[in-house]
């Protein structure tokens, strides 16, 4: 009997078990506004992807914890293969320092209705190019994970030539985009390119619709070139539409597409101006930030610690879709279609609605549909004229180390303005 009570007590007060997934994820609802970007000395560095060149060491992780007290958070780095499966490399193979880092740079929110602690962490350098995951955990306990986030480090040992020919099938050209390109690897001695090379392409920094392991169309080993002609329809990208946006950088003076703000509520409650389906509309060009969000405060002080959190309600006017789910997604929720991002239908108003707790700023978003009767872009439409940002990742797995090295990174903008 004497052993039962201590065991019960330990189970009651031990942190909940969390399973690490190798993707961008917050493991607790209090962790908000996660951003990992390349901090270059230029305007709009927060728009840059979590990609850096080997030995540059310019990646920064920022996030908020909606608690009043600071926690002791630590970070470690995990090396992954091209498809985000952890590699067999040891820490010593890719790290120069001991692989545990104290996150000591934090600040408390100031004059906000919702209190929080803002954390900032400059990622350490690594010795090898490739895919990496930063994992943040509490009190040195690697099982008590609070967030994980992907980043990539590349070594520029290849070159890319792009072919801008339109998507192959006529029926697809009006709604899809296709990348045709040739990779020149004269700086590498690649044996058996069909097996040792992997190519990944993603659109607008999204992982939910990334194309993994694209197979080469032609390999010219004598010229050290690999050609990718993406003939298969499943390798096309849906072009989509320019992103919807809402501006609530100010609580006192509502910005574009803000319908109204209830300042009596705690937290403040903001209604986004009701949206309408636009799939049947002609393409309309306007600037967006490709699904990203930007934390900014026009009312007072530092954007990082003076910006408040608001309950933002998204509203989509539409008849209810039968046997389908509707989601509001963007970089602000990692593009995840989940219970938190699923919209509910309000019969009285004839609208889909979803409320998210978001920090003051400028947000891009779109509505996706999940159901056998509807296309994902049922409400958005898709136009080949849409401006989209693509990234081509070229990996090579040598005999030693037996892990995927990112030896080519190529950002490409289609329909650049």
C-alpha cells in the first residue's frame, strides 16, 4: 500500500505525455504566433522562409506564451532526411556545440488585455546542410515539448535553369501552374542520380501541399545535368487565387476588411468583414503576402510586446455545403485543417464562422473545403495568373554521411509583380 500513493502522486503531477511530430506544431494552446525566419538586414525579412545558407547563422525563432510567468525553455536541433524522417546522424555529426540551448531572451507584454511572455531565440549554426527541426521544451525535460518547427540549411553546389512553358494539358492551363527545370550538378560527383537525388517543391512556404521526391525526366550524366519535366497531372500545383487579408494592426482605428471591434469584451472581439465565394469571378490582381502574417501595432510601442490578442471571427457567406467541411487556414495556423480551424455553419445568418485568438497584425488567409463532392478551392477559385512563390530543394545522399544533404535551393516567383 505504501508504494501506491507515491506512484499515484507522481502520475497526477507529471507533465502530460507528448509525441514529437516532425512538423511545424504547437503542443500547447498557450503557445501562439510562432515565426521562424531569416533575419537579414532588409525590409520585410519576416516574409523570408526558414531557409539559410550554411555558416550564415541568421535564423530567428519567435513565439508567445499566454501565461503571466516566464518559463525555463530549452531548444535542441534534430537532423532530418528530405522527407522529414529523422536521420541516423549523431549530434556530434552536425552540431558544433552541445545540443541543448537555454532560451533566455524573453520579455513580458505591456499594457495588454491578454498577458503573455514573448520569446526570441537565435538558432545555432550547424556543420552540415540539410533539413532540421528545432524542438522547444520545458525545464530541460525533452518529453515536455511545447513547439517544433522546420528549417533548412543549404550549400549552393548546384545551379538551376527554369523553363517557363505552360502546364502540359490544355484543360489544366487556366487553373494550374507547373515548374519545369534543369539542375546542373557539375560541382558534385553524384553516383546513380536516380537513387541518390531527391527533389522537393513547395508553394508559398506551405508543407501541406508540397511535392516530395519528384522523379527526374532525363539524366545526362556526361553533362552532369538532371532535367525535370513534370508531365504527370498530379505534379501540377493548383494556382489558387490571391490571398484574402484582414488588417487589425490598430484596435482604435479598424483597418481594411475589419467589420467591427467589441472593446467591451475580454479579449477584444473583432469581426472580419464577411467574405463571399469568388470562384466564379474573373481573376483580380492585388498584392498579398502569400499566406503569411505580420505582427504589427499601430497604436503603441513595440509590436512584439505591446500588441494585444483578439478573438477574430471569420465569416463566409454561403449556402451550407452538403457532406463537406470548411476551414480557414494560413501561415497563422500552419495551414492545418483541424477542429480549431474548421468553420461552423450558422443557419440564422447563412454563414460559415470560425473564431481564432490572434495577435494584432496583418493576416493573409483562405477558405479550403474538404469533401468528395467539392474541390479544395471551391470558394476561392484558381487562376494561372496568380502570383505564387515556389521553392525547389535539391538533396543528395552521399555514401558518407549517409543522410540527405541540401546542396541546392532555388526560390522562384511565378507571375512576379
